[in-house]
C-alpha cells in the first residue's frame, strides 16, 4: 500500500456572500443583447465594478465613483431621452438613484452576465426604524426635563405617563 504525499486537502475557499459594488440597470440599447444573452437579463442590475474592502477603507474607490459620474453623463448624452427603456418609464431617474455604491450579492447568469442583487435597502430599513426609536426617546427625555415632570417624580417616585402615542421610546 502506497501513500502519496500530495498537497494537503483544504476546504474550498468560498467568495464572500456580500460585496461592495457599483451597479447599473440593464438597458438593451446601451448594453446590447445577442443570442447568448440570458433571457432573464431584462430588469437586472449589472455589476459595473466590484470594490474590495482594502480599496474602500483606503478611499481608493473614489476614483471609481468619479469614473461612474462620467459614465452616467455619457449615458445620459447617448440616450438623451430618445431611447426608452422597455420596462422602466423613468430610466434616467432610476439609474441615477441606483448607480451608486451598494452592498450586493452577485450571480452569473447563463449568458455570463454578472448581475447583482441589492442588499443595501435592508440597512436603510433598519436605519429608518432606529431613527424613529431615537426620536421617540428624545421626545420622552424632553418631556421628562420639564418642571411638571420633575415635580411629579419628586412627589410620586415615578415618571408621569408619556404624552405621545405610537412607538414606545424603548423600541419594543
């Protein structure tokens, strides 16, 4: 029985689940379509460029941002409102909003197009929720700093009930 001394076996290194990328919405007049294109490419976000964390932390990605701005101006000039997107009415407005630095999950379609699934909106939902909670807590603190609330606490040992309705100040 012989044992071969080959390279040690390692688990395959998987790509990170989420990446930083600049994306844009697919436009058939701008990006083109041929017989090898995936049929599900319409309405997808194409990856313009992926930015690794080292570039992000060193601000080297800002070059990509300025390149993106030049690209957007060129696209607006080329399309100039004459060529309409097949499914998105306000393509110029939507493309300006989403053609920015995003947290994405990437995938490669059958036609070898690299598409992105945006995940940044989850951060925005959490931020919006915590902004409401923070505002409610600040309102509660303002109410408790009044003379009436302080004297109520001095007399009873408890804070007066809050004067607002809706989300609780503690976020529950």
